[in-house]
C-alpha cells in the first residue's frame, strides 16, 4: 500500500489534477458562449490535428431536425429540435449523449423557403432555468433539471410580434433578473420580461417597426449608457436597458434578404454587417440626453453573415460567401483572405479558431494571425446530411460539438496531459 505520507501526497496530486480539470473546463451556456462573442475561455486543447482529425466521443443521429446549436452546462447538453410540426428542447448527458429529458416548446413557424423548416434558436441556460424560443414565437422557460415548463409567452399573440422571411431565429438574452427578446413589429420590437414569471417589465417600440430577424441581442455600454443592441429589419438599433427607450438606429448595413449577424460589441463601438451589403462600424457617443451612432467606416466587401465573426486582439475573423478573412476592427481593412472551407461558421478557444464550412461540413483548425492564413488540421465530418451546415460549432469542457440537421457529434479535443 506504501507509506501513509506517500499515499497522502498521491491523493493531493489527484485532487489537484481534478481541481485543475474543473477550473480549466468551460461551459457554453448560450448562443455564442458565455459572453455571446463566439469565444471560450478554455485551455489545454489540441493545437494540431492529425490527418484523421480529433477522436469522436459520441454521436446522436436521431435528434429530430433543425439548425440550432447546443448549450452545455453542468454535465448536460441542451439543444432544440423539430419533430413533425412541433419543436422540443432536449437534455443529453454530456459524456455519453444519452437523452435525459425532452419537453415541447412550441410550433414550427412558417418561412419563405419550405426547405428550411424548424428550430433555429440556441437555448439560454441560467441557473436552474432554461429559455427556449420556437420558430413560431413561443418563448418557454423550463426547469433545466427536469424539463418541466415554468411559464410560456407567445410573441406574436402577446406582443403583436412579426417575424421576417425565416420565422423566429434569435437566441434570447438573460440579463440580471430579466429575459430580453425581439417580438418585432411596431408595438414591441423588443421586450424585457421577468425571468421567473414571464411578466412584462417593458416594451420597446422601434420607429417604423421592423420584423424580428436572425440576429440576437448584445449588451453595450457605449456612450456610458447600458443598452441592448439588436439587428432588426429596419436596421441596427440600440434601446435603453432599464426602460426600453429607443436610442439610435444605423441603416446602411440592411440586407435585402435577412439581417443575420449578431452585433460585435467592444467599448463604445458596434459592428454589424449584411451578407449582401457590407459591414459597418459605429461609435456610440453622448448626444444631448440621448446616444448617437456615428459611422466610423462602411466596407461593402466586409460581409460576414450567418456564420458570425469573432473579435480577437483588435481583429475580426469570419467568412464571406467565398472564404475566410482577417480584418482590422477599427478600420475595416482586410489583412488577408483565404478560401479555407468556404462560407463557414466560426468560434474560438485556446489559441485556435474552429471554422466549419456550410457546404462541406468540414471543420478547419485555424491559428488567429494577422499576417496570413495558417491551418493546423481539418476534420471531415461523418454522417453528413444534404443540408447546409449552418449551426455554429461549440467548444466546451474539452469537446467540440457539431450539429448537422438530425445529428449531433461530440469530438474529444483535449490535449494529452
């Protein structure tokens, strides 16, 4: 058995190892991660992939359909899906993929393209509650442990909401004791609800209304005033976080098809883009008793869209329709462009970008670098569907998650100790 002091020392090492593993692990509780910026704080991940790519931990091929990406919290994977004409929230075991519970969250919304039905939103996990938005506008609060429904609101019926061509697609924001979402329309373009009861705190009317689009709400403190920034049909808008008062609008980046990009926020600046129009940066400044959005630049070639963009060390990394780019955040100037995996969705963790091609489903492991495109491996996705691979990749607790229509794959990407 060995000397007691040796056994104690060994136990200390094991406990320290477990503690380090927990500390280094990083959950992904909502759309685009903990801060809604596409970035994970995790460390200790593989920096290079072999020709075979990372090892598959588990896969599920029977989730039901949809474009939602998962959230991962406290050993569980939460994802929305579509089965028939109904949408559901699922909870899976993080280590095995086994289903723990399934709860209905609403109906399938109508959209312009019958080839794109079903849920788009990522669940938002907040403590023992989870918030899910169906594509037809049911906002449901569930108990994250059991899946039991706590409350539900219908955005179209309760707030005269209007969605755009592709049904409701946002992932709702929890801020303090409120949940913030985007019904769209003239009466309540944005609303704040009590997160425990669903009762209305405020309704915000954006001038000329505007339907709810693909984008999700971000928090900004631009101009010294806390506000919620969202991309609706009529443009990029800001509303006061406490009262819902409309503050400003930026219209040049409106896309004729759909306003998709979740805004990129840094200090007093906000970036957004239309995939057919271009990207613009505004600076939020005090103007009288309000806030003004002053354009810093507009670049009609800077067009990240459904795949999002990640801001790292003053540079944007994302993709246009033709491939990947690196651009200076403050000037909009391209540093480089590369075909990579074509149009793709992007997230970041531990010194690497995970770039998932929409057409191929391949995932490229890319080094953030302002000088040139540097790839460190590529994963060819198994069980590839015929659908566009729009769901964003997710990195949490040493694993990479890839959703593809009815399939969810979990890959081990933790580096060897």
